[in-house]
C-alpha cells in the first residue's frame, strides 16, 4: 500500500467490485453505519468501490447530509419566502441565500460552523472556516464585502481556553485581514460546556446586481467541468465532514483527520479571478469546494443539473502525487472551485485564470444520462447516480423527548435567589456583572480584526450591529448582527431560540435598519441523545414560529451536531444572523452616548426576569435555573418601527439594545463608548430587577431635550412604553439615590478581565 494503510486496493474498479462482492471494507472507520453501508450496496446493486465508499462516507456524513436534522429543517421551507423588501432571489438549498435590497442590488449572506477543526488546530480551523464561507458567497456571483464571527470557549481561566482562543482569534483575523474583508461584528462567550468543544461560527456577506446571480448546477451535454484554484493535497482529508460527525471522547477527538490548511492570498486571487469570469459571462454553473471536496462538487453539480458527468481524476492537480483516488475525492484542501463552462468559452476561461495566476484544469464534462462516472488510470472507479450521493442519503427521525431533569431546573428560579439591594451590594453587583466574561470588553479580540478595510464600514464592533454601505452614491446599506443566548435555550429551547432571534433582530433594528431575513448556525450535542434532539427540535419550532411572526424568512444556514465531550453536550446554541436594510446609512444610529445634557429614555417593559441572566450566573456561582424572559415579538416589531422612523427623522443621538446584563450593562457600555457619564433614576421598587433583569424588547436612547416630545409621540403611536431615566453627564455613573461609581473605575472593571486572563494585561 505504498507505505501506509489505504482505504482499499490501489485501484478498486467498478468491474472489480462486481467480481469481489464479499471484500471487507473499512466503512466503520469512515463513519458509515452498518445500515448505511447496506443501503449503499442496495442502491448500487453491488458493493461500492473504495472511491465510491469514500464519496458516500463524506457526503452522507452529518456535516454534509443533515441526516439527523433535515426532518426538522424542512419546517423552515414552510415559511413565506417573501421579505419585507420582496421575495428571496435564492433561498434554502442554494450555497447561500440572496435577498433583494432595492435599487437593483441584492446581498447574499450565510453562516457556517467550523467547530471541531478549530479545537484540533485552532488557527487553521478558524481560518479555513472564514475561507469556506467566503467562497460560498462568491459562488453565488457576489463580491464578498464583510465577515462576522460568533465564538464560544470554555472558562476564561481554563488552560485549554488559553490554547484555543488565541489561535482561533488569530485565524479569523489573519485570514479575513489578508482577504481585505472587514470583520464588522459578532460575539465572544464563555461557558464550562464549551471546554474542549469551542464553537467557531463564521458569517460572510456579499453584494451583487440581480442579473449577476449564479446557481450551482451542471447542464448542457458537452459542457466542460473545470477545477480551478489551489492544487489538491493531503490536508483536510475527511476533515470537517468526519470531524463534525462524531463526538469527542474525554481525551480529545475520536478521529483526527488532518485539518485543512488555508492560503488567504490564493483565495484573494481566486475571488478576483472568479469575479472576472462572472463578468465575462462564461460560467454556466459553479460550486465551491468545501467540506467533502471533489466528492461534493461533482455530485452536487451533477445532481442539480439536467445530465450526468464524467470526470478523469488523473488530471486533478496534486500537491502530493502519492494521493490515492479515494483521498483525492475526500480531500478538503482549500481555495478550490469547480465550474461548468461551454466548450467555446474554455479558452477564454483559461486566459482569465492565467491572468490571475490561478491554476485551472478541465477534469471532465457533462454527459447524457443520470450517472456520475469517475475514471482513474483508464479504469472506472465511480459509477453512481449523483442524487443518491448528494441529495438522497439517509434520513433519520431520531427519537427525542423532554429531559426529566428539566422540571427541577425550571423550578430553581433565579428570582428566588437572595439579592443585596444596599448601596454597597448594588455597586458590587454592578462591578461584577461588568467583569463577567460574557459582558466584559472584547477589544482584545476585535483589535486583531481589520474592521474598516474597503472603506464602506459604517458601524462595527462594539456597536449594536455591523453596517456596510452598498452604494456610495445613494448610501443604501445593510446591517448585520449575530446572536445566540445558550443559557435561555438550555432553560427552554423553544423560547431560548426565539430570544436569540429577537436579540439579533433588535440589534439590527436599533441602528435604524429594517430587519428582513435570517441565516442560522445551529450548534448542539449528539443527535443520538434523545434529550439533545428534543432541544434541537424545539429550537427549530421556536425559530419557525418567530420567523413567521416577524416576517423574516430563513435563507439558509448550517447545523453542527456532536458538540460534546463524553456524555456532556454543550449548551444548545442556536446562532442567528439577522440582515437589515437601511436606505441611507448617514441616518444610522450609534450606540455611544454623544452629548452631556442629552435625555436618556428606556423603551419597553421591565419585569422581574432574572433567570438565565448574567446577574444570576455571576452573583450566584454559575447558577442556571428558572425560565427565560417572556418573548415579545409584537413589541420587537413595534420597537423596530420606532427606530426606523426615528433614524429617518434623525431624532436620536444614540440607541443601545438591552440584552445580557440588562439596563446596567447597556447604560455602562453607552457611557464607556462615548467617554461620558450619566445620572439616572432606576424605575420600579426593586433596584436589582431594574438593573439586571433581561426582559426582552427593550432599548435605551439618548437625545436632545428638544426632540423628546416628538420621540415620545412616535413611541405612543406604535404602543412602545417610554420611561425617562435621566441624562448624560460628564464622568460619573450615578444611579440617583442608590450608588455612584467613577467612569474610569467602572470601565476598568469592564476592560480588564479578558486581557488579564490571557496574560496580556
């Protein structure tokens, strides 16, 4: 076997498979279950060749086929495909969703996970996660214009967090910065269950004209199949597809295929080359090669087209000439694309690739019939119906049930925990909440990202959401936010998923943009655990119902399962990306207090809702019990309408949503970012509730006293409650009649935890 074990004979042909039906094959080592292997044999009417087994193993993996989740995900397809700005131009099933934003422009956006590879090799795992999602955007015909990321790690003081976090952040920043794409937002969170199971969810957005939209299919008999970009290597063989389809054991991953190695400079060339190919009008179909590599590109293009495909694997450019055909098919080497091109356009295609120093090779053609045929050394090693590989794999209706232990968790309410409402007690609670890792300043992370490259960033971290100008003449723009509240989702998956969506929706709305569509990245433990599958099923139901109420269709996304070590799953983490449209970015609303003397108003209703809160976790040693706050979708929509009008009328100096940490954190962050103070009177009888409740559908604003009456009338028109809290001041954070703290003292409590924990204070 030329020095190491192989997946099968050096050349295992289709004819050989017929002759040797009883050859033992290492299907279990490739993650294929007994019944799946039997299903493959039934489909083929024989045993698979080694190459076919390799293809089925990666394409039927959890990461690629969604075999445990698709019965639930289909509910997203039942939603209306209309956004507030018109029908989707492309939705679920495409490489990324495409939304009409007006003026002939569309944007495409999508989130994906690269969780398991980022634990094995943090830098490359995170970097190639960014590279992969950018290519998905590119493949739709769009120019990528920005990225975001949602990151989850174990406790800040854990040794492995100190290994994983810096590598992941460096990978995200290094790859995105080299591509020249601004990183405009996201989040970083910490919890015990993410130790050994970090989450790296990357989002990218691109812009295109309506007529530039491209889809992934291979049609036209005789059209040529061209592989272009980087050469194929041994890195990433079975990487994301197999890593993301099995739990980690207590000592690390049960399987450690090599993680993909990224080259952002090659990707930058690939982007510019592909955009010029689009502009030349010579691409009939295109597919990014990410998870499952050539197996994915060939089977999905052929399956979605009107013919079959023949491929000669011998001509695939290799970085490692010793690779066997199975390995070539499974390799997830980065910076590769596959295009379908009419014969008359091949020469021009090659000229453009040569101009950008991008390697391009004709590896096959579209043929009559419905077969995907792949040859190696003149012998046929794959002869399959591509639909059975790409779209007709196993579908599992996994058993699920509500955990019996959840009743006790829900009964153990944070509202029943002791609270210290003395002046000293409130001040200490305020300082501790500001220093909680999930609230504390993330500048140590974001300063490693270029947020302003390309010159069209309007808002970025630490504002409520990122915002990008699309048209420099009309100032048309889009806003994006990524949010997940895993603590709420643990307490009630249905409501928690809705709260995650509501928070992202609210973050977009308070900038003045109109929320129009979502993408999601659903991160859960093992689907073989009925309690985990219940969390997943309930979360999907919650999102479907909330999207229907908010009028925001799901454009696509990603599911990441098997995020657990041994029997301990991560907290269920539905990461939601919300896209908003703003007609004039010059009207955007910042989150920082701007002017001493401005009035500060609280919008929305505050209830005694402390369960799942940062106050609960920080003041009560990680306690997590009770029920999440009430979901108020009507109130969220009303709030969004208020901000859309307030932005157009330029009524507000600032706006900040209320979420983690409640009013206390929103006030403090607005003050820190504006380098000013405030004097406010807390509403209600209980200052702990007023400060730290995480009731939904709330925001604070600051504005000139001259505009207060108009703004209050606007809120009344939309049924949004308004409470006047106080005003912006100079350098004290004063809670009148309760306690006060110097701006610098409070800011130090907020800025120091992450640098101190990582030894870089």
